[in-house]
């Protein structure tokens, strides 16, 4: 609602300001001045030169004249002269008094116009430029806060320039005072509006978001100066009191100080915004506005306002000051066309641009001809025809290359209609190769495409088919609402977009191809003011697309454009895919490193705890054995039964601790294999003797089928660990009164050796039990750490599930293999191999 009211208010005030400004321009020629050069003295105004008064006097006589009064008001300085001139127009006669050689005389002076026609025209052009800039920006983006502030700022600057308060008032009645009232209302607002604009471009600075009252505070000094300046100036004019005029100038000088301070703050604000800009496109927008303000308003502040604040004369004439001020609206216009500042889209047809170029060239030609004519005039008052022809040819010769240079600049800066295909592709490849991350790469792709063919808007859309997500990695010329609209459209019809034809689609050729497959593309382009869609096809899959708006040249996309854009899109998306893959590898490596670190920490912890447990367990086992053996006294049968139970549990705990130590040593790579020639039967018998008590306890029948002369190459200690673990498992899972068969034979005699043709190099050992067997789905998992068998018929046996993993590791470290054969309800057979002694050298 507020926006609807604000727009007509702005347009009405803009038209009113233009009307008042035109009145100010028309009346500037009436601004009066004394018709001679003068300087301040203690006694009055000393006349230096004059060509219209006192024609009969010599130069020496004229230079001795002292002007002491103007219209009855004594004058001794510039401020008093200005005060005496307020009520007079150029061409009017004013009574004066002057002194010569101590004598005072009365007379009159006919006042001259202070400003030349050239200055007034320059003033009008500059005022209209600012007015058009502000009106156009507000018209295009009235919903944007920065655009609104810019519009009001340009309106105030335009009005101030065209009114130019010193020459706007020549009457004492209220209507004659009206332009001054307008001037002193808008001029003090300029520094506050400029600083406000710097704080909200391209978005509100963090300090503004935190302190909402800051913007309001900016305008308080301006409002105070408006009241003071209006009151003092009008009071001085109405009462004809010089002391009020003097106070007015003191307040006006104070306002100039505020103007300088606000200008410094504005520069700091733009520098902070430039530093915090997230993309190169935003930095370019800020850069051109900043340069326009620095080089346009900088001379006005540094060379005009600041010297007067310090009590000196301005360092540059007003005309030069105005020429610099023109830089600001021109730089802003350039930033709109080139970088779409404030997201304003403007497409200039080539005919318009070249018309402007032609005007510039013709003007340059006239300047050259004028210089040539001036040169001929210096050579002689009556130059010969040969010289005239010669200088004309020189002017024409200079005209042609100038035309080419300007046209080349326009084509290169705005259109780039003709480009070197190979050069563009090479530069594009170098640019994307230098990208540091995915965001940087996406920005480089957008920038390179826009540099090759400038467009009004562009977006890089990437499909993630695994996560079913759509992302806009980079864009230009689109606001957040338009980006969200594109994302919603593509997400809702992702399957349709994945099935679009794998060739570029232009709106001007919308009826070509399969309309059913291109319908979603047509809707996407139409609703978002786009003109071209280029799918990114990698390995025959659409991985994303590049959508582009109209070319800034106003012409359609050509086949030449597509020949350039399609490879750029393909190469860009390939680089994106490669970068994502590299990031994935890096993440996986880091996860693996972290998992290994956790695993190492866990192994160190287990080894430490197991070692600390082993010492007290050894003492406990020794004490229990002594008690059972009758030391210090023979136990009763009941006590002996308890002690034997404790001893079994202690042995089981010792075995688990030993397994923990073994598995951590194996995983840490700290196992040392000391291979030697062993008589396999002898080693097996030793292990059977160790497990013998367990076998007797369950009354298990042990069958041995061992080759008495079979020699193997193995580590004795680790071979014992393998055999004890397998025998312990067999006893554990066998029923009481059951049977265990242990065999050891030459691998050449193994009948069920499958497809392995190298068994003849090995000795094969097997341990068979008649337990419940192992389910088929557990045969491969049984060798994993902490993996245990769950059976409905049997309760879960004691243990950590580390025995078989240790066995597998130890067999592998000695060059052997291990496998299982099992039938549910019938039992299991564990096989492992060792190198025979005569084949140990072949490993």
C-alpha cells in the first residue's frame, strides 16, 4: 500500500522539480555581478581592470579607484558584495560610491550577467542527466530500496544544480522566494541520501540490519540545516540585515563540513561493501558506482567544497566542477548496461548505439576540423587552397581510424558479436582450470559465457540424480525470487527435464523437435524471460543446463553462437563433475583416515587393558592351581569342585585375554613369523595334550589320522595358536560323548580339493566335529571379528568371537589358506594348509 502511494508522489514531485528547475535555468542569466575585476582591501573594493567604465581614464587612474558603497551599503569583502547584489538582476543600474585620491564620488554601475551561455547550458545538461537517471531507476525498480534512495538522491541533486540558489531570487515577495525555499529544502538532503544509498547497495550493510535507527539518524543533521538555512536566508532578505546574512553563511559553512564528513563515510561504506561482495559481478556493480562518485563528486568535494570550508578560494572553476559531475550519471548508465546494477535490465539495439557512436565521431571530426582551421589561421590570415585541402585530408585521415576504434570498443564492451572461437575456448579452459572450488568454478563459467556473449540474465542449473535435487550453482541478472521460481519448476518436473532432447533449444525455434519433450523447457524459458537453453550432456546423460536471456545486442542467437556455447557448457559441466568427484575422494580419504585412527586407538586400548588384566589373572591361576594341589592343605571334595569351576572360568578368561592381545598385535602388524621345519604330527600331539583336559571333561572321542613323517615350514608358537583355537572350538560345539577327528596329510592326497591345483605344495590339516553345524549364510562371516553363531537348538557358546579371525590371520601370514565345510545338524570341518618343507623355498 505504501509503495502504491509512494510512486505517484515521487513522479509528481519529479515533474514539479523539473518545472522549478527549468525556471531556475531560465533565470540564471539574470544573476548580476560587478562589471570589473576587483580585490578586497581594508578601505573597500579596489578596481583592477575595466573596459566599460571610466573610458577616459588611464590604466593607472582606474587602478586607483576604490568602491566603498553599493546602493548605500558599505562593501569591503566578497560576502558584502554578494549581499548587496541579491536584489538586482543583470542589466540593471545600481548606485555606487567610490574613492579616488581621498575624494569620494557618487555614480552608477550597469551590472553584467555572472554566468555565460555555455555555463548555463552545461548546468541544464547536468541537471537533466541527474533527473533522467533518478527518474529512470525509480521507474524500473521502485520496489527496491536502493533504487528508491538513488532516485530521490538524483532528484535532489538535479533540482539543486538547476536552481543554483544564488541566481534564483531577485524579488523580496514570497513568490520570488519560492525557488530558494525549494533549493534549501533539497540541497541539505543530498549528503544524507548519498550515504544512505551506500549503506543499502547492493544490500543492507550488517550495521544497518543491527541498528535500524541509524538511517533515521542520518537525516537529522539535514533537517536541522534545512530549518536554519531557510530561516536565516529569508530573514536576511526580508529585513535587509547583513548580520543575519553573515550568520547564514556561517551555518552554510558548517553544512559544508557535514557534507565532507558524510562523503568520507560514504566512501568507507562502499569500500566495505566491495570487500564483502560475494561474487565478481557484485564487485563490478559496486566498482562502477564507486568510481562514478569518486571521480564525479570527488572534485566537487575536494577542489570546491573543502577549500571553502578551510577558508580558501575554490581550486577549480565552476565549469570544470560541472564537467566532473557528469561522470557520475554516465558511469551509472554504463553500469546498468554492462552489469545490470540494481538488477535493471536494459537492451540497447545496435542501431541506437551506433547512432550515438556516429554522433561522437562527427563531433570528434568537427573538433579536428576546427583545430585544423585554427592552425591555418595562425599560419596566415589568407591561407592558400593547397593548405586548406591538405588539412582537410589530414582530418579525414584521422576520422577513419577513430571510427574503427570507437566501434571496436562498443562491440568489445557491450556485444562481442565477433569473436575468435579458438581464443575464447582456450581462455575458458585456463579460467576453469584455475578454479579453487565448486562455487568459484560456477562463477567462472557464468562470467566466461557472459564475456563471450553478453546477455540480460543467465543461470547454471545442476541436477543431482542420486539425491533427486536441483541446484542453481551460479546466476546473473536474477533476483532471489526468480531463482526460487526456477528451482521449484525444475524440481517439480525433474524427470521431464532429465528426458529433454540433448540439443540446444531456442525460443525462436520452439516449434522444432518433439513438442511433448520440450514443453517443460518452453514453460521454463517463457516464465523466466529466457531465450536459450543448452542441456549439459555427459556420457549420454543430462547433468544440468545453462539457460540464458536475450542478448544485449537485441539480436537472436545464431548458429555461430551455439558453436561456441555448446562446447563451453560441456567443458564447464565436465569440470564441475570432475571437481565433485575429487571432493568426494578427499572426503572418503578423510573418513577412512578417521576410521583408521579410531581403529588404532581401539586396538591400543584393548591391548593395554588385556595386558593389565593378564598379570592379575596369572596370579589367580597360580593360586587356584596350588589350592587344588593341596597347598597349603588338601581341600575337601566340595571345595575342590568349587576350585575346579573357578579354574575353568579363569582359563577361559585367560584365553579371551590372549585372543585380544593376539588380534591387536596382528592388526597392528607387530606379528613376527619365525619359520622353521617342524614335524607336523609332533606339533599336533602337543596341542592335543594341552586341550586334553577339556576333551576328557566332555568324554569326547578323539580320532587321529596323522602322517607320521610330514614336515612343514611354519612358526611353532603360531601353529600351536591355530591348532588350539580350532580344537577348542571343536570341543566347545561338540556334544558330550561326541567325536572329533583331526587329520594331517600331504595335499597331493586330498580328494576334495576343488579347483585349486597347488595343493601338492601344501600339507592339509582338518579338524572335524559333530556339532550343530554352521548355516550357509554364516560360512563367510564366521571369520569376522566378534561374529558368533546363533542357533535355535543350542545356546550361544562362551567367547568373544575372535578365535577364528585370529586363525585366519595367522594361517594367511604363513602362506596358507583356510576354509570350512559344514552341514547343519551334522557338524563342521575346518581345513587349513601349510607349506611342506621341501616347497618352502618356492614361496
